[in-house]
């Protein structure tokens, strides 16, 4: 018995020594692979060689599966060898739980990159089905499949999955991840304009966020997510004044997060192992919604200040992080600042920034697909600013063809209608049709307060050009009422100066002056160069008519200064090679631009 026991002990010791030796060679190869992967620059070929060297040793199944996963991950993230990456990940999937879910997640990403979405979806569904006992992976795979449906614009399926995730998180006791699922669902419902479903859901989210006691950074990040949804909801509705308390809370919240230190303690519940966005990304997002608010309210210098801060932060982040969301943030920021430049009389800079958006879109087909309509809309606005009305019409028409977003559609139609109004009788039938489709008195197509106020202004402009002054006054007073209610400064300034013009034409100089002076003050505050030009011309003519020679001379001097600034900027913009973008109406953005033969310097519509 003693001899048998000794033999058994020796065998066990030999097995232990063998296992230890196996572990040591495996750990050594793994260590070398990680060293090469994290070298600067990374030595990916050597990393792959080390991992491939594991297989000749005939390692245990678990180690073999893990190595296939590691090889698939390295090849997917660091090389263009997608075929080998796919092969290794497919070998890892039938294996152990700690490997198969990560392999399924990576493989579905690879399928999507290869435009094989139909292969990715069943893979994720199967992984979701068998991962219910693994809370972290079950939640992560649900988020991933929901994101995939969102990218395909199947928001109904995405919302259903997020609802399933919220209920699962509740069952496994993760109120934090439940809130993440519900807030994500709220974001998609806002995109779908299902406002009746959004309101109760956001109310529930607010309660969960306030009641949850956990990691301070996670709590504040939930609050940022919640407030971002509220602010964008108000801004989509054009409620610039009503949003201010929420926006202030959001700005305070991001300041709080920036003072908190990342807690290294991992949550006890594996379902809580999620972050919505890194702190730095949240900061950029808060800058972005602040810019959106400033742009709508007509605080253009403030919009410029926050855009500069956000773009500087983005440049730093993009040096270390190639996350696609950063490019999306950059494009949205540029879209807003381009509109600011066109209002403030910096058309040449706006055109160069439009070209920058084109370059960003060239790098990402998905980015271009999501922003093509906005890009053509910006080109249309630029064309209006340089008085190229035929090109403006072509750009707006292209943008309408490319969008199914209701608010953007209404914005484009409003601007296209103003182009047709300025063109006179050339497009009478089309114009009447457009005006009927954005009739603010009847069934206006969107709920946006700002766009409805703009539609009243366009009706007033049309009535003015038709010589129906009483009707024009009614529409413009409606615009003023709506603009004042929500602090829409640009619309207020435009309405005041047009009313002033109407009273001047009717010979009511006193009432005209009462409109034009505040219009000029407000336009200077924004600053809106076109309204300043228009107001100064009216003030010049008003003072002449009233015999106020000194005031007329001062207004004439102002008008001359504004004219010169606009003319110089106009010539500079039209001389840029990027000016040729105004002829692009089909396909992806052009890669390079030919120089112009000579600028078109017509400023008749402004002077």
C-alpha cells in the first residue's frame, strides 16, 4: 500500500510539474505576444508568431480556444487580414463560455465591417439566447445587436431589444444598467418622434437615476445622458428659452464629473460593468449641445467660443482615440459653426469648413450617408449667401431627395421657398405648393416652435413681395410673438426689419423707425451681417425722408462699411477652388477642386 501511495504521489508530482511546465511555456509565449503588441510602434507580426507558436504544443482545449480568440482579436484590430481573423474567431466560438461570447461579439463586428450584416444578426441572437446566466455578456450582446439594428435604421427592433435588456437588468438587480437600457431606448424613441412614449419613459429614468446609489462617476454619467436627452428634445422642438434650466443643470453636471476621480473598485454586480461614454467624450457632447442652443438662440459669438473649445478637445482626443463618434461630433460641430459663419458674414471661412466636412465624409461612407443631406443644405445656404440662386435651388432639391428627417425637411423647404420668393415669378406653381406644405396656420408637418415661427416669416416675406402688406404684417406679428416667447433672436431681428420695410413703403415713417432701430440693435448683438446691411439701408432712407441729414449720413456710412465687408468676403469666397462645390449634386463628395476663372461679385440681392 505504501509503495502504491508513493507511486501515486510521484505520478501526481510529475503531472503537476508537467502542468507547471505547460503553464510556464504558455505564459512565456503570452508575455512575449503582449510585449510585442504593446511596443511602440506595435510589432504585430511578432505578436502573431508568438500566439501561433502555442498550437504545436497541443495545449488544453481552454488554452487553445483562448489563443484562437486572441489571434482573431489581434488580426481584426491591427491588420487587414480579415479572412484569418474570421477563421480564428469561428474556431473559438464553439468552446468555453468565457471565450465564446467574446468571440461572437468580435466576429459579428467583423461581419458588419465586411457588410455581412445578415451573418452577424443570427450569430448575436444565438449568443444572447445562451448567455442568460452570464449577466455582463448578455447585456453587452443585447446592446450590440440593438446598435446593429439602429445602424440599419430598424429602430423598432432596436427599441424592443433595449426593452428586453432593461427588464433583464431589473431581474438581475442592476438598476444602473436598467437605466442605461431605458435611456438608450428613450434616445431612439426621440429619433422616431414617438413623443407620447418618450415622456413617461424619461420620467421613469429620472426617478431611477435619482434613487440609484453607487459609483459617483457612473451616477453623474447617467444624469448627463438623461439631461442630454431632455435638452435635445427641447431643441428639436425649437424651445430655446424653455431649455435653459435643463442646459444649466447639464453644464453643472459635467463640471461635477470633471472633478471626480475614476474609482478603480469594480462593481460587485457584473451587469454594472458598463460606461455610457468616457468623461472626455461627455465634455465634448455638452459643448456640442451648448453650441446647438447658442446657434438657435442667435448667440453666435458664444456658439463660436464653445465650438473652438470643443474642436480643440476633439483634436487632442483623436490623436489617441479613433472612435467613430468623435468624427460624428466634429461634423455636427462644423455644421453648426458653418451656419454661424454665413450669418456673421464669413462666407470664405464657411466654405473652407464645408470642404473640411466633405473630407471627413470621404473617410467614412457611414458618416457621409448620415450627413449628405445636411452637407447639401449647407451648400444651399452658402449659394444663397453669394447670390447663386440656381445652384441654391439644386442643392436644396438634392438635400430634400436625401433626407427623411422631418425637421430637416421642413428647414430645407422653408429655405427653398425663400429662394423662389426672391426669384420672382419663375417658380410660381412650385412655390405655392411648397408654401402649402409648410402652412403654419393649418397642419404644419413638425412640432418645432422655431421652424413654425420661420414658416410664418416666409409667408410674410411672400406677402410682402406680392404687395399684400396687411397680410404680411399679420404673418410677421405672429413670427414676432413666437420668437419673443422662446428668445429666437435672429427671427425677431429679421421680422422687425421686414416690418420696418413694410411701414416705410406705406409711408408710416415713425412706425418704421420703431421697428428698424431695435432690429439694428439686435442684429449687432447677434451679429447678423445681412440684417445689419438691410437695417442700415432703411435707416439711411428713413432719415433722408424725415430730413435728418446727419443721421442719414451716419446710416449711409454704416451701410457702406457693411457693404464693403460683405463684398470683400464675397470675392474671397468665390475665388476659392472650393467654390466649385456648388455644382456637386450627386454621388460622394469630390476629392479635389479646380480654381475658379473669376468670381461672380453680384451683391444685388443684399445691397
